[in-house]
C-alpha cells in the first residue's frame, strides 16, 4: 500500500458502532466510504463529522441484506475511488451493518430468521466477495461478531448463530486471502449502549444493571469502547494479527 492516506469502507456507518468506528478511523487519518440503510440525515451528519476532522468521506445507501444490489454498489465505490482519490482500490473493509431481533428459539419466525441470515451472514459473505477486486493487496478486513457467539443468553439463538458463522468465515478468508497479504479478523463486542435492538441495553435499567454485574470491569460498554479498538486493530502496529476473534466486552461472563 502507498503512503497516501488510506481508505476504509464501513457498512452501517451512519449510526451506532459503525459511526463511532468511522470517526475513530478518521482521527487516525483514514478517509471513509460508508453505507447507510435509510436515514440520510444521520449519514450526512457522519460525513460532516469526518470532514470536520480533515478527512474525506462519502456515503452510499445500501441494504446489506440485498445481495442483488451489490454489483451496482461495487460500481459506485469504484467510481468514487477514481473521482475522489484517483485510486482503483481501498484498504480496509469493516463489515459492521446489522440489526437485532430478539425472540425465543421456539418463537423465531422463518421471516425474521431469513432477515438475520441475509444481513449478518449471506450479506457479509457476498458483499466481501463482490468487493474483493477493490480491496488493495496488503489490506485488511474486519468482520463484526458478538459476545453472544461465545456465551449464551435466551432469545439470541438465530442472531448468535449467524455471528458464529461469520467467525468461521473470517478464518477461511484469512487463509484464502493470505496470498494477497490481506489480514482478516473478527471483533466481537459485548453489550453496548446504542440504539441497537431498540436500545434495550442503553434504556432498560434492569438490563443495564445486569450486564454491568456480569462484566469484569463493572459497567456496560459504550461506543467509544469499540470504534477506537477497531481503528487500533487496523493500525500498522497490528499488521501481524490475522484470523483472530478479538472480544471487546470488558470481560463479560469471564
């Protein structure tokens, strides 16, 4: 990779952990290509925050569960790279976009299962595949998982299973992309105070207190615990970390 500013593509960059990650990367001198699902106002606010840090940023609307839309999106990314930075590739892919659906195993509908599968696994698999020609040799990929893939809590059987699949995929990507010098890792946050899943961890005091009680550091995570960790993982000093699952949970259920 050249010494020019690096470029990261972050899915779900308009809110929550994606936004926090995008801004943390910008603070490290990295430009952003981001995606948002539907809230253009939040996307524009993220772009403004990154530009205020002196970095370049562009946002594209993308449903990461709609595989049929990926070729057109890849074309948009290619055009943006050439017009904004006169490049044909970007350096970092962060597969962050996601939703939370909480339902007991016995009550999980096929419709909700498929929605989770399309966004959290099928989408990650095929979006990464479609973007591979645009990822620079020597680049990095970070896939987002969850602490729920290690410990079990009722109501997350489907969601956590998708995240477990992503963790296996990460190791295979690391193996297959190794010849191109691309390192691939998983970051698995614990419970974080965001609007994810309706904001339950943030807004429900009983849930918040429970999470804090089972976390070694004695509190619930916040977005600033995650974004900077991902940005740090993508720094040159961590270039030899590969095929790893890195849990960032403050020590939940240790």
